[in-house]
């Protein structure tokens, strides 16, 4: 279980975007203008509240997510980093990641963001052909995106980028070629996601109208298998179902989530987990801002999680990882036995979909493509 002296992760949500991508179901909003001074002050107030709830901890990672946090003024990023260090202190190898759009305008800020303290960038390239970028609603083209990647690699110590595959009409050969090209850019980390049609998105509306077809599941499974094979051969094996890295270059911040350790979340819609408590910030930017002005924090809900809820969350998150989960730790969270169906587990093991080695349970390569179905059957929520 997480101890009160264990390192902490901090998530900072910047909710604003230039435009809303048709596949995106994240808490992102388009506004004509943003009062940057007011937002900076509110972010710092929200952070101070979390620091008061989590005293005596060191921060091991900060992740600026969104939205589009590369739209944040570098002085705001610097202020948040400085406040976190002042309130908590940092571990010697603190990882500070910022998600960025690969546009020329935002790339021009990369050096200033690095000077502010960001040492890891995660770029939303999303595709390596212009037609696909247009389909995905991205504002950048391939040439602009690759120029931004080159800039990022020159100023940040660590760089990752995202790609979305299983796009309409994308063949296995198309994806294999695109993925090999992506690997050739030499980044230490890749986040590779299958396109999904999320409720409430523009793609969902198009799907309901018959204007967009879902990708064939069998074909998507072939792309998933090829992704894992190609990245492993290139020295970037999957350490999580959609994330691939050179050994030692895994996202330490995201590992905090998947290993079910404490993290503080500030900004609109941010979630957190601290000492068995689930926190949720107000989602709409204006409502969050009003809450901070009124209460000095943006919290909408704080819920004490039951032992079983904590154990279930640890299983659902941890089984996404190649390393799996420690069932003795899950049992300790549950205050008894790990909430898994023993008969289902025996069947999964017999079919080669899961492996248990002592207290360590992990999903095999054969099981990962059907992970969601496995979790529905295996975990006793």
C-alpha cells in the first residue's frame, strides 16, 4: 500500500484547446480568450490546497495534460512547478512532462517551456499522413508536426509522441509502414492507440448517422498484434497495453496511476487519489474557477473509497501493465482476499491468457487484445 512518505505524482489539467478534435472525449474546451493571470492564480491556489492535504511528501513527477497545455504561458508552467517544489519538494530525478500540439506556433515555445522546468514532452502527432490528420481534425500537417518533433528532441531531455491507428481504410501494411517510420525518429517512448468512437464526440454523432463505420474487430486485432511485434523488435516493447518504451524510459508519472500509488490532481475535471480518497475537480472551467475563488480549491467531490473499491481499482489499472500486479498488495488493500473470481482465473491460465507466478498475476500477450473482456469476468467489483 502507499505510505505517507512515498513519492507523489501531480497532475495539472489545462482545459483549453484551439479546436475540439472529433475523436476527443477529454475535458477540453474552446474559448475566445483566457485571463492568464487569473488562471495562474487559481492553479496555484488549487495546488496549495492539495499540498495541505498531503504534507510530508516529495513529488516524483508532474504531468501537464489537457486540453492543450502547450498553450499555457511558460511563466504559468514555471509558477506551478516552483509552487509544487516549494510546497512538497522534489525527488532528485523528478520527471516533468507536458503534452504539446506539434504546431509551429507551439514549438516556438518549447525552449521557454524547457527553461521553465519541463524535461519531458509528449507530442500529439497522431498520424504521419496529411489526409489522416485532416480526418482526425488536427490543425497541423505532417511536415509541421515533424519539424516540431525535431525541435522537441533538441530542447527536452525526453520525448514521446502519440499515434492513432485502426483508422478507416487503414490496412495492415499501411500501419506497419507508418509505425516503422515513427520508430525511425528515435524517440524513447511511443503511445499507440486504436481509434475508438467515444460517446458524446463528433465521431459518435457521425457513427450514429451512418457517416462513419467502426473498424473491423478482427482487422484491428491484427494491427494490435503487429504493433506489439514491431515495437518489441525495435527495442520499445509494450510495458502497458498502449504504451511502448525503451527499458528505463517508461513514463514514471503514468506508472504511478497504473501501479495505484497516490497522485494529486488539480485544474478543471482533474481526478486524484490520496490516502484512500478519490477527488474530482469541477469539470467546466468557469465552475472550477468560481469554486477556487469561493473555496480556494476546485473540488466537486471527495469520496472515501472502500477497501474493495481500492482493490478493484488496483487490479483494473495494474493488469494493463506487462509486469502485472502483486496480489498480496491487492489483498492488503481489500483487507482480505484479492477480489478476483478464482474459477475464471483458472480458466484464463488454462487458455494461456494469464500467468500467475507466486503472488504476481499478469496478462499474457495472447490475453492483452481481449483485456477489457478479461477484466469484466475476472474482477469482482
